[in-house]
C-alpha cells in the first residue's frame, strides 16, 4: 500500500508580511524544513510538496514539487493539487501536513499513519481541537477533490470519530502565521 506524504507549502503568508514565512529562519533553519523533515521520516513512500515559490521548492530536496494551477491558491487549491498528484501515482493513502507547523514530529506523523485504515482517515488532536497532519484513504480522495475555499480538509477532520484521533500536546498543533509567533515560539 503506497502512501503519499503531501506537504502543503503554497500559501501567500498574508499575515506574515512581505517575507515568505516558510523561508523565515526558525531554530536555525527555514520554517518549512521542520515539517519537511518530519514528513520525510514518516515512512511514506512518495514525498510531494505543493508550492508556488521556487525558493520554497529549493528548500525541499527529495520532494516531488507539485504546482497548483492557481497563481495565488487557497488552501483547498493546494490540497486538491496534492491529492490529484497522489491519485495519479496510485497512492492508497495521503498523509497531508502543513508547512507552517514546525512542532509536529516524525513520531506524530507515524502515529497518524498507523491510526488510518482503508476506510477511516486519522488526524491529530490535543483534546480540544483537531488538526493536520491527517491521513486520508483513497475512499476520501473524491471528497477532498471537491473542497473549495480556504478551509482545507477541516470539515472531514471534524467529522472523524474519537478513535481516529491521535492525542498530542497542544504545543504540537501550533502553526506560525506572524513574525511575532515566529519570535515567540523560536525560544
């Protein structure tokens, strides 16, 4: 069973200002490198990254680069591009992660993969909220390809039963959206 690991790294970083947040230094490396490293160690056979920036693509060695058709994509555009690429390569599952979540480690990625089944997706939770990374079986690919807007797979993740969730500390679910957050969490 082939799993595609899809790193969503095509956002416009609107709240971050003029700089690309994914290239901002976080603990000595580009922010996106942390999620990429954890995804690379997940055990997935296919590594893909959905990007719009050539500089971000260069920061992701070993990843097949997928370009969304939209020049300024919403999260759903990036998700659809990644899922379509995974589907075209015959993946049975897709592990989807976000490039701005540097605290999700390889163990959490592996736990999400292990929790997913052929009929049930999985995701992380801190007991209050649910978040990516999430792993989707092929039965969910068509629903993922229909998502529109800047919400990604939130609706599908919200509908998961508690047994499909991997419990993690809330600090693992932090995403970096502003320069202040980058500074606050780099300590």
